[in-house]
C-alpha cells in the first residue's frame, strides 16, 4: 500500500488513481472515517478522466495511530507534505465535515500553484463551539458527550452515530441502509482511539474564520439543511459571508452524510463546479442566517 512518511515519522496512507497528468482532485474525509468514505466520488471522477487522491488522516484508517499531532495545524502540514510528494499542481481539494476544516486550513496555507478550487461539504468552518464570539454554536457539553462516547465504548457509540443522525436514518420515513451503517462503523474502528478522541477538539474548537477570509480561490459550500451533526446555521450560512470567492448550495432535507446517500446529485454539482460552471448562490444571494442561536 502507498504511504508517505512525514517529518515526524508518521506514515500517511493514500490512494492515487488515474492519469498522473490529469487534473488532480484531493478528497479529505470526516471524523472518524478514512479515504474509503469517498468511494462514490473516487469512482465517479476516475470515470470522468481525473486523477483522484484520498488519504487517511493521521490516526485514522491505515495511517499511523499516532498519539501526537492530532490537531489542525499538523493535519494541514501532513497535506502539504502529501502535495509535495505527489507533486500536485492546480488541484481541487474537497473536504467533508472535519475534512472541510482540514481543506480550509490547508488551502489558506498552500504553496503557490498547488490549489485551483476547494469544496466544503457539510463542513465544520467557521467554528462549531459556542463562544462569546459565536453565540449560535453548540455548547461544550455536546462535544464532551462525543469524548465520553468515544472513550468509554466507541464501538457502540460509532454504531449509534451511523445508524442515527449522520445519515438521517433517525428521521421518520428514512429507511436505514445497513451496508452504509456497517461501512461507517468499519472505517471508524480501523483508526486509533487516542487520535479520534483528540480530533474531537480539533473539529469543534478550531476557529477557521481567518482561513476562510484568506482563501483566494473559488470555494463551493454544499450543505444539507437537515444536517444534524454540523447544523447549517452556524457553519455554511456564516462561512459563505467570509469567503472572497464563495458560492453556497443548500439541499433541502439532506443529511450530514449526503455525499454517500445522495452521491449522484452531489457528484453532478461537484463536476459542474470543477468545470467552472455556476453552482449554488454567491454570498449576496445566500439564505439569511437564522436569528436564534442553535440549541444542543
């Protein structure tokens, strides 16, 4: 299996498929998953002639189960090292959830010429945690529950997430897809518990506001308005106002894991954006932010 070894000795697993002279698309997975979460996108864009790359974040999937560096600065540095090792130029970076935070943090720091566009799907920026500056965020108790569930019995906790809010299978009239649930659980249990535990702080407390303001390439935000994991009111509806060249598309009723449950539509919109076609709305036409803060 292909790996790069970072400067601190961490082995990062990656997939690199397709023509090496084609435009690269780099996929960044969410917590606590792996590159396998992008199967539907990897196969679709491979069929469209792109070079597709997806890596397992440190501590996740097949990468080293390190007990250090499980925070956004190091995640972004790992992506920098991957981009150098594979000599990625003019790449499109697509991130889901925590991976969207990783994309924002990396793209804001990327070497010239490495990045052409970025997409954040159900992503955590600007910041999930409720603070004085972010009164609509989720209270720390929500993330403490994530820590407790991960530390005490993550096998059951991961099953509960996948069979419930992640894909909206807890909604009336939404039948669970057992294979999707099982695959989420499989990916989660491949990674290291220490890295997963630390990553909760990384995805919930990192403030990506300045990253979003700094990014100077086109960015597409895709978000379901029934996202129960990363509520849209405190993420995409704020993030679109911070981007220089941002567009937002909201999917009515779609869940957090919509890139899996609604892959056909998401892939179509991703392809259109990569080709330079207009997708979604610019900031001045984006939906208004709800006035009331989110509850737990």
